[in-house]
C-alpha cells in the first residue's frame, strides 16, 4: 500500500502518467479584439529564430499547417495574407520537494472484561522530482507588413505553456498546439487553462502518419 501511495505525486505532477495535460494559453491582439481572418485566407508558417533542432522544427511546422488547414486556411500561397511565426522550448527543470502523508489506521478490539484500542498514526514520506516548463509562442503577422519589414509588429500573439515531469517536448508540443488553436487569433484577456486528455481525438490529426 505504501508503494501505491508513494506514487501519488508522480500521478499528479508527472503529466506523462496523468489522464490529461494542463496547458495554459494567453492570446493578445493588437486591436484588443479577435483578429477577423477570412476562412479562405492564406497563412504561411515560419520558424521564429534559430532553433537547435531543424528536424523537430519541420515536424512542428507541418503540424501547425495541418491545424491551419483543418480550420480552412490555405498554407501554400507564395504571397500569403498572413505569416504565422512560431517558437518553442523547454527549460532545464527545477527540483520539487514535498512530503506525502500516509495514515496507518487504528483499530478497536473488544474483550469480555476489557477492550483494546489502537488510534493509529501518520508518517510522512519525502519525495523530489524535476518539474519542467514547456512553452510555445505563435505570432501572426500581416502579410504586407511582414514582407516590408521582418520586425513588423504582430497582429496577434499566442503564449502557451505547460509544466510537468516529462521532458519529451516532441510529445508535449502536440498538446500545446491543440490548446493554442482552440484560441487562435483570439484576445483571451486572461490566461485560460485547457485540459487535454491523452486520448483526445484532436491529437489524431497531429500523430497520424
């Protein structure tokens, strides 16, 4: 029983074992309102900066294109209406230390001339794990402005983050992308938390070959 109780923090803190992933999303619009993008608009996907893994970069770009196409946008135009820049990463992690209370129940035994009562006790099991913060940033740029100047101000920025024990950014990026596109081009006005289960059907689009 102790072994099961000891694994509880891993279930709550390690998203790799959890039933769902918690992802936060914050959307910012330059106008303060949702960006009105026509469904037939063209959007080109561009990596934002020098990423350390160009292979993963291409994977992420392909997944973003799938999500854009799913929403009806054209991702193959040479002179697109918009550019969607993306960047992502993961920190080195920080150690989380805590204790788990484990209660050992008491019992009561009556006898003919007396009784025996044991009230039980509680022990505390320490544990420590490394907690990682994974992040994704999307920047939507007006096509004409971006072609005129690469430093043009975005019309929308989406900031996405997820914290947990898993350092597998290649897997976690799927959950962050799903959460991001639930609020694509929206001004959320506050941080929104999305809970995405491991068997969410929306993930199929990103994991199918």
